[in-house]
C-alpha cells in the first residue's frame, strides 16, 4: 500500500494533522484518514472506487482486419480528405487557412479558428482526430457501414468534420468520405 499525504495543518491545540489516502496497487481507495502527530488514526470515510475505462475497445477485432487492409483504407481516406480540403480552401481564398499532409498526419490550420490534426495510428488500426471544437477522438473502421466511426457515440468521421467545418466557415461543407472502400 502507498500512503499519500494530501494536506497538513495544525489544529487549535497545536497538534499536527495530515490528511492522507491509503491506496492499494489495484487503484482502489481504501480509507481517508486523519493521522495526528501522536499516531492516532481516525477513519473519516471508506468506500471502494471503481476505475472507469477511458477508451472503449475498438469495434473491429484485429484478427479480422489485416494491417494491409488498414493501410489501404486509411491512406485512401487521408488522401481523399486532403484533396477535398485543398479544394475547399481554394474556394475560400483565405490566406490564413492551409492544409498539409506528411507522414500520415494531416494538419488543417484555420487561422484564429483553430487547427485540426488528423493522423493514422497503425498500431491501433485507427484514425485519430484532434478538433479545436470537439477535442480528441479515435475512429475505428466499421466494415458493416464501410466508414470510420467513433465508438463512444457512433458518429462518422466525415459527418463530424462536415458539421464542424460548416459551422466554423459559415457555409455548407460536403467532404463525401462515406463508403471508404469505394474511394480506393
């Protein structure tokens, strides 16, 4: 077990107290105690904490999704996205906006409106998005719908980008990334 001191203070009588947490290696919180300088331990609260998963498991298992297929689908998606975003920025004629793609990382800079970073993650067989509006998301390829989807809310990568870019740029944006296998 590990004892972590959260805060020390002195009581009116001059005794020194340390509020501490006893933590087991399994990340369960066992007790919150007040330990006086005389060694007296008084438990204020004892409740096990459940650890929440931060990322759900991918929707496609690695055994049914080969790395070669991942590279084909993700490269096609990224290349198509680059072409569509270049066309969009040409129509906007905004000198502050630019799109760049190198080494599996696509960067869309929209000046004061923020920067999108979209990159391939081959070890996870995912495409990751960092959005100035919705934050980070990890997209898995879903064979049944033939697109890249965020497993927490089921939203498709193209739909999120179209919605956010339409709101940000004040115009209708259509990227047409649906049916990924048809793009190849």
